[in-house]
């Protein structure tokens, strides 16, 4: 029998998929809590900016930077709460879970 007559062996099985690191529940809770606290300046900015528009028809120049800053902080709070919730979803395939 020559070496060309031998049956090739089966290729080795692929390595198991690497599981992503999961965030702890405490970190998720802190992210959600700080995100909710960051929503409060955004709510105040909407309130005071809306009151200014209703009374004068425009946002007053002296509070416009504060309204803008409050809205930016509020958007950051929305992003933080969204990241906290999105990061804790169950895995797509039950076989890849911990």
C-alpha cells in the first residue's frame, strides 16, 4: 500500500466560540441609576426651555446655554440607561450561555 492509498483523517473540530465577558448585575444597576439621575437635568431643560418659549416666543439668551447643557446631559442619561438595558439581554442561543 502506498501513501496515496491511505484515507485522510478527519479534520480536528473547530474550537468552541469565545463567550463575551458579561457585565455584573451591580454595574448594570449603577448604570441604570446614574442614567435616571442624568435624565433629570434634561427634564428640567425641557421644562424651563418650554416655559420660556411659551412666555416670550423664544428661549431667552441667558438660559439658552443652560437649556442646551441640560439637554446634552439628558441625552447622555438616555444613552446610559439604554446601554445598561441592552448589555444585560440573554444570549441568542441557549447553548452559548454560561
